[in-house]
């Protein structure tokens, strides 16, 4: 059976951008920017994205394209690192499990927004109670987790080209248009400038080592690195494709969307004089309160939650695809069966996370509930290890020289013209990226 391949270069870029742009960019990024020093943080984030993120992204896509295999076999072929490859597939599955829980809330809120149920709050406490009431109901949480997983599985079921590629090509432009609409609305509201100054005024003192590590971790999560996703998406790229030039738009577009989301969210929130809060409450409490206060709130609420939903589902499918590809490559499973098993596993693994806000909220380990525990394990530990494995494989084990010979395929003109940029990428893959990742990991363990 012939292995799947993207129909076009644009299709691949749309899928990779769809994977990158998710809850991490639209919801987490704006908040950590505001907290972490505004423009000062954005500057550090951009450096992390291009100094470390881009080289890791290129490494992962190259591993995939060279081998045309899913992560386990790919890591095995290039460096006999089968177990590390398998670990990244497992990381993807864990991400798919908790990601679907929060994304399920988004779907639930979208449906509420459509029926006008999100615009009747007069105080912050009401919006908060509404959120606590919903997330502590296990039928609501598990129900929407299930529905979201079902929709994701539906897209994956129809295949790489007809499912992943086609849906991303539709959802990404739609997401962009809705986001532009929200930015336009935000910027024309009174008081928008205080939101912008929260987001962009440089506060150098907030730029602590912790904030810098947060920026690096965010760059990893936002580019969907370290969890088999980009290796798998790379394995569907044709040998004729110019890899370095496709990595650039993926990183840049992700950054651009994050900044626009920040502008939209903060100009809207500050225009009604509210302060932003951390964690889920920004998206599920503060914003609904704002939507209740402004004119056209219902439409705004629908647009916002539709935006987040589109961003989430295109990322969700990319977290599940490595496992699906693995079952197909390794055990010759039919795609349909692989999708059903992967979605069922991710659904079951996600149930404890879904219950962590309700009946199992008292269950804590290291001071964290099951949701925080699972997401921190993935984001702070497994993802950096997966990214480290990819750059060490490309830079040292397989070898930068051989890897860059492969990268030249389909990119001769580009690599000749931008020889300096290519040299820099090679240097970062060998030194800057692994050293930075080791520093993040040490920072967590120390
Ligand atoms: N890149 C996604 C985000 O920023 C995170 C993610 C990565 C989700 C890979 C799923 C798979 O939200």
C-alpha cells in the first residue's frame, strides 16, 4: 500500500500551521506575555522561536521526510533510537488526552454562545460560578470531551489528504478572518490602548530566568515539537519539497496569530475596565463577562469560541496522527481501525483529567490535580526530551553533514542563496538548541 503524501506544498503548510496554532497561541501566549514583561517577553519569545524552535522544527520535519516513516521507525532507521521515537508517540497521545478536555469546554462554550447563554452575566462572580458549575459536572466535561474527540476522529478517519489537509485548508483561512474581525472590533473599542500597553509595554524587571524558560517552553509547545507530530507530518512531505523555506512560514505565522490574538483579547478585556486573570479563567470567565457588557456581545462570543474551537481541533488531530501512522506502519493496521483505537485511548486517558475539576478535584499529587499533573508532565518534561532527542539525532547521531545533504534535496537554490542561514541552522541544531533544552530540563529538576 502506498504511503500517504500531501497533495501540495500549501496543504502541508496549512496542516503544520494548523497544528501549531492552538490553545497555546490563542489563549496561553497572550496571558504569559502580559505577566512576563510585555514587549520584553515578546522579544525573548521571538528569539527562542527562531534560535531554538526553528532548528528543532527543521530537524523533526527532516527526520520524517528522510525516512517516510512514523516516529518510532524513523528514529530507529536513523540512529537505532527506537525507544525515544516511541516515547514521542506516547507524548502525543498524552497531549491528545488533556488537550481534548479543555477543547471540549471550548466546544461547550461555543454551543452556549450560539444559544445566547453566555451574555447574561453582570458580575465576575456570576461568570465564575457558571464556569465552576459546568466544569464540576462530569456529564458536561466528559460529554464534551467525548464529542470533541469524535469530531477529531471524524476528520482523521477520512485520511491525510481528504481529512487533515482539506480541513486545515478550510479552517485556517476561516480562523484568520474571524481573528481579523475580532482585532478590528477590539481596536475600535474605547480603552483599547490600555490593553495594548499591558501587552506591549516593555517591563524588563519581569523578565526573570523563570520567564525566559517559560518563553522557551512556550515556543516548543506552540510549534508542536517534541511529540512526534512534526516528524509524522514531515513523513508525508515529498522529496521534491524545499524544507527550510516551509519551516519559516510555519514559525512566523504562528507568532503572528499569537500576537493578533493578544491584541484582540486584551483590547476587548481592558475596554470594559476588567483585569486579566491567569489560567482558564481568562477565557471562560473574564471574556464571557465582557461579552455580557458590550454591544453585539452574542456575536462576539460566537466568533471568539468558534475561533478557539477551530484552532483547537486542527491541533488535536495533529497530536493523534503520530499514533495512527505508527499503528499503520508498524502493525499494518487499516487507517480506520487505527483512528478508532487512538481516539478511544486518548478519550479514556483524558477522563481523569476531565474529572479533575469536579468529583476528583481533591485528588492531588505534588500539589497538582490530575489535569495539571498530566499537562505538566507532557509540557515540561516529555516534550523537551522529545525535542532534544530530535536535534541530537539529526545533529550528532545521524550526523549534521548527512542530514544537510538530505535537506538540500528540493532546496538547492535556496540553500545556495542563503548559505549563511543554513550554516546558522546547522550550528543551532548541533549546539544552541540542545544546550538550551538541557538548561530548561535542569531548571525543572533543580
Ligand atoms: N501547538 C499547539 C498549541 O499551541 C499545541 C499542540 C501541539 C497541540 C501538538 C496538539 C499537538 O496549542
